[in-house]
């Protein structure tokens, strides 16, 4: 097998930190008790580990451990928050507000609620990817019961003004849910002061294992949700199912490391981000997608004009990145997130999401810059659109024979 | 997506990339596709005094299969008469490159590019005759 490409897809998932993996293993082979077993030390040990981890997750976001509910990941947390709160409070109203640029794990539960009789507003953000606060305010109706806005966007890395949006929700009695899957360890989250009622977390975007996540459910003022999974009444009835101590311990350790190291790590990642951006900016006709200031440094999403996305991905096999064009599937659908920012199909098709993380090095970044410069030059030599651009022809004014 | 060796070869080493003088009366140009659809092919052919295609060049904005399809047809076109070129079928291109079903449209586009270039050269030659 060829050498594995350089991993620059940390927004898709992160490796499990070695320190995390080491903490997890004993809970598979030695401390294998069920935390719900109250009658013997196997259960007590497992329960203690689970509660320690709950405390670590709570500490990273400055919450009370009793506000943390274990789930299988951010998708389940988002489903539980959105459907659970909308259903519990449906007598207060049946209107939901969210963004057109949310992750599918938010959009699809909202769509499901629409099928059940709710109505929804999918707000288009500004061209920089950020929510227009006035437009958000204007979207609130007397029957608005729930709003869901992501903290950090998975495709373009922009950070929404959660505090401002939360305050509007508070003033209007709207329950506010935040998908923070891409935010933990990247931005400060202080739930003691943020006006947020529900927040979804994932372990595997923060160097923990896949298959485990959590939902924050505020206690003061108390937010109620309807369970979506019924059974043994685990997690105070909000989410039944035997807990997975090895996964939970992994998430706790990953969030503990994030809390202790995020400041230093983010400074290092910002340096790498700037290095990558400065290198790629030298290539003509490149466009950064999403605001550059209100953005996590871990993400750089760039469109390379006059180069087709799939051929670009094919050309840069030496790095593992994501493309804004869903070229791995048969349908050549450009990213709905980039479309919502008003990007043309061509620019959406030719976008690359670089996401860097804990194990990215300076030489990884330098290799990426030189690879991109070389391959884009090659593909542009092949591109009739680049030739037209060089000749001063405005591609958007040409009458194309669409097929 | 898995590409055939032939697609990879044409993609890595595209043949006959470039442009010919579009104002030359012996050069026909075909440009097909649309940027919004993800592929645009420009094919240029030059015909000698005896009606044979002496040169062919292409530029393609599109996926690897689209680049390979257009690169392949430039090889096939050289030495053919305009009438023979017109008869090249997309199925032959798809077969030669072992294109999967989702990439058949790339071979269709290449066939369309040939037909457009041939139509252009025929139009130019008819105009030249009239002028005489």
C-alpha cells in the first residue's frame, strides 16, 4: 500500500489521543462492570468512572455534572434536544428556528418535526456565514418554541455569536439549543454565563473515541425534554441504555486534556493556520469561505476558481481533506452550506476544507502549500475557463449550453 | 472513486493540451458543457488540404474522466477525415477508458465536442467557398 496521505481532515474526526486510549482499555478487560449494578464492587467501580468522566465533561464547559446526559454522539444529542424539547413544550407553540447552514443532524430532526406538524424557519446566514442578529430577531414569532444554532460550523469553521442569539431567545421565552460538536477544545464555553438551554457534544471531534457524546440539559431554569429512547430509565430517564464506561472514560479524559491544553494548543494551531492561509493566498483566484476573524483556526475552507473539485481532489492524493462537492457520491451536488453563503456552483464545487489539529506539523502545512500550488497550476493549464479568464472574458456572461 | 488505469494515465499525462489559432480558416472549435454542471470541454481540430485532421488540441474543466475522455479523442482524431471524426461514438470512448456508469456523461460530452468542432470547420469551409 502507498504511504498514507497527510491527515488534514480533523473536522471529520480526530485520532484518539494515546493518553485517552490508555485510560479506556482497562474498562474493557478489567473494570467491565455495569455502572447500573448497585450490588457489587464491579458496578460501583464502573459507576465511579462514569461520574468522574461526567465531571470532566462538565468542567470543560463550566456546567454542573448533573446537567450532562450521555448519548451515542452529537447526532443523537441533537435529536434528543430538538425533538425532546419541541415535543415536551409543543403546547407553547410549534415553530422552530434554525440555520440553513446547520449540520444534517440538526436539519433532519427539524424536518422530521415539520412532518409531525411543526413549522420551521431555516435562516440564511450572511455571505460570511454568520447569523444576522436582526434577521434572527425578526424570525421569532409568538409561537416560536425552540431555536437551534451551531456554535462552530463544521464546513467553514465560523463561530456564531451564541451569547447574543441566546439573549434574544431568553427575552422571547424561546428554548435555545446549540450544537457544539465542533466547538469543544476550540473555543471557550462557559455555560454558567451563556444563555443556552441545551448543548450537544461529541467525543471524537476532540481526540476521544467515536460512538460517545453528551447532551447538556440546563437545571436552572430547568429544561425538560421527552426521552427518545425508552428502556431502563438510565440518565434520569432522559436516555435509556446501558452506559459504555470505556467510551465515557475516553470522552472524560479527552475533555480533561482539552481543558488543560486548549490554550497552548490553539495558539500553535493558529500559527499553522496563518502559515497555510498565507501560502495558499499566493495562488491567484482563491476565495476563503466564511468569515476569517470569527472562525476557529482549525478550519480553512478555500475555493480555487476555474479548477473543478473532483479533479482537484484526485490531484492532491497526498493529503486527506474534504471537498465542498460531494464527489465521492454519484451526484455532483455542491455543498449546501456554501450555496447558502451565496457561492456560485463553480466556486462551491472547487472548495477544499483543510482542517488541522493536534498532530499537524509545520512540514505538513508546507507540503500542502506546495502540492496545491503545483496541482492547481497544472489543472488551470488544462482549463478552458482559466484561459477565458486570462483573456478577460467574464465566464458568468457566457451563454453555456447546459446539459 | 476508483479510476481505471487508462483514465489515470490520461489524467496524469494528458495528450495534446492547448489551443490552436481559432481565426485560422482550417481550424474548427467545439466548446461544450457548462461550468455550473462541473464540466466544460474545448476541442480544436486543424484540417489539412486533403481533408485530414492534422492536429487536435483540447482544454477541459472537469473531473478526471472528462479530462481523460477529451485527451483520448485528440489522439483518435489525428489522421482521420472530418467525416470519420463525426462518426466517433461516446460508447467507444467509454469502453476504451472503462468508464463507470456515473461517468458516461463525460464520454457523451467528448462526442458532443467532436461534433461541435466538426460543425464549426464545415461552416468555415462553406463560408470560404462562398467567398471564392
